């Protein structure tokens, strides 16, 4: 089924021009080709935050600046150009304003926002991408724990490690999830 709204905010980075061409576009127009760095070398990061509808009818996010800073730290670790805080916050404001009707009003419901940055250069080569795309997507969501917070079973492994000294464990990159 369809989980995300029809719109995204997309910005492009190139070595020559930096971040540019920010635009609200159809979600179907946001992807790159099959040779992009994100698919072959894992040069991809993401964040997650929510916009909530309040009793006054307004829609608000909670500490998006903190998400912007963590997104910048993840970008640095994956050799991606950091998205400036004003671009990150501006994308949130633009998309939430455009898709405000998608923000549910029920308790424990929100509009989930997924910032995504990936190497979008359509060329094979083991090096940082010279063309990078930042996309912000949105999806209405319900409670994370619909039946309330309850203990869960945890599986521990002696064979696999998510985070190791010098690794990418602190970065929110696709390879960690």
C-alpha cells in the first residue's frame, strides 16, 4: 500500500554549486538512477521526527534543530555534505504547510517526517559522491505502541556487532538498520 504523502521537498548538492534547487515536487520524481552511490556504496543517511496537531488547530514539531544537528553529524561520518539547519527546517515548514491536511488530530497520532540524504551521482567509483540529494518525505502515523508500552523480548548476538570503535554506529545510516 501507499504509506507516504504525494509530495516531497528535494534539494540537490554539487561540489560546484553547494546546496541548490530546493523545490516541492511529486514524490515519484525524487529518486535517482540505478548507478547511484547510495545503492552501491551505502552512502545514505536519514532522520525521523514528527509534526503534531494541537488543540488550537496549529501543527508543531518538537526540537527539529536537534534533528538537523544529528543529521549533520551523520552526513559528516558518511562523507556527505551536511544539510544546513535553515534548509532542513525550511524543508519541514514547506512540506508540513503543503501536506497539513495529512496531519491527524487524534491522540498519539502525528505526521511522521523522514529526512533522507543520499549519494545520487550515477557513476560507479569508490569515493564520496559529487552529486547528493536531500529529500523530506511525510506519512501520517498512529501511536508507536498502540497497546501501551509493554516489555519486549530482546535478542542478543555474540556474532554480530552494530557499532564498533571507528565505525558508523552513531550515524543514522541505512547500513545500521
